[in-house]
């Protein structure tokens, strides 16, 4: 069984991950992977929650560390150069410039903010009660749709992150939530961007893979491609729950997985 490339992992530059690129590479080899991509949290225009990302002046060192590991592990592991970029309206020009400044293999676009609220930050959880679950989900999917439409990204990270803490819409709220999901999927299909299946949710209170099987099935009906990511913030999580993610994709009608090189996507068959 060919392993899936794991395109989502972090380095200590974001201030909440541990392990150097070489440590992630060794962990990947131990886990039986043949391809990974490093995707640390990108710098953003300041001020922008600067504690959660690398500084702009750390980019050169980040890219150099990934490139050095590409050479060091050339015989055993393919290592791609990626970045997890926050989506926030108004930052398009900044991201556009960032995209042109280095030879990225792919950019992950992730929604972690609704305006300036980091809705997935445990320290800002109390704000959920003020906005209300239904509205958070609707606002969240609108931003994922906007991130797709921006055309700035190759894949969209953990695309139902709003469920992270286990906040669930009620049955009567579901029709509007599904409508918002559908609008998001239409935008993703139109933009030709991929969605990420992420094991990270299994390590969070929700204890589920991102995104929900319902979303994967609807994406499959629209021929939207998927990439896989562990979102490892420690080397031991590289390749996390890969068999479960593979099986879920297959069950939901996805039969190929995305590989990225120099911002080009190729699709490879997903075997059982
Ligand atoms: Zn992170
Ligand atoms: Fe993220
Ligand atoms: Fe991440
Ligand atoms: Zn992430």
C-alpha cells in the first residue's frame, strides 16, 4: 500500500511546535512514509497574533532548513516546501507577495480567524457563547469559501475546524449549516482547489477527522480533490491516523490523493 504524502507539519518557529525538520523527516521514515511536506504557520502583516507564527525575518531560515533536509534525506524521503497561511480578507496582497518570494511546492490556506477572533484558540473560547454556534459555523464556512475564491491556495486546511471543541449545531440549525457547507463546496469546486483531510481533529475535544464524512461525500460528488495532513506539531504525530483517513476517503467516494510539486497538483490512485 503506497503511503499518502503528509503535507501538514510545523516547526518551533510558530512557538507552539517542537522538532526540527530533520526530526520530522526521521519520524516520517520510521512511520513508513515516502513523502512529506513542511507547512509551518506563515508570517502575516503585523499586528496579527504574532505569537502563533514565524516572524517575517525567520522565513529565509525556514526555507533553508527545509532545503537542507531535502538534500540530507534525498535517498529515502521526498520533502516538499509548504506553508500554512492564514486566510483573512485584506491580506491578499501580502500572501500574493509571499507566494512569489520562495519556491513553494504548495500553500495551505487555513481559516483560524473570524475578523480578529481566533475561534479555535482555547483562551478565546468564551466568545463562542456571544456569537452562537450556528452563526460561528455559517461565518466560518463563508470564510473558507472566500479563501478558495481568492485563488491563493493549493489546498484548504482542516476544512470544518469550527467543530474543534465539540460545539454542535442543533438539529433545527442543521439545514442552514448544510446550506453554508454547500456554498463552501461550490466555491472550492469553482476555484479548483483541494481540501485537506486532517487527522488533527482526532487529537482535539471533537475527536473526529476533519472534515465530516458528509462533506467528503459531497466533495466527491463535485470531483473536488483531497490532500492528507497530520497537522503534526511534534514529530511523533507525522502520518497520524493515515489508515483511518485513507479508509474514510475511500468510503466517501474519493479514490485519488493529491501530490504537490512547484504548486502543481497531480492525482495518484488511493489503494485500499
Ligand atoms: Zn499550529
Ligand atoms: Fe491550522
Ligand atoms: Fe497546522
Ligand atoms: Zn493547522
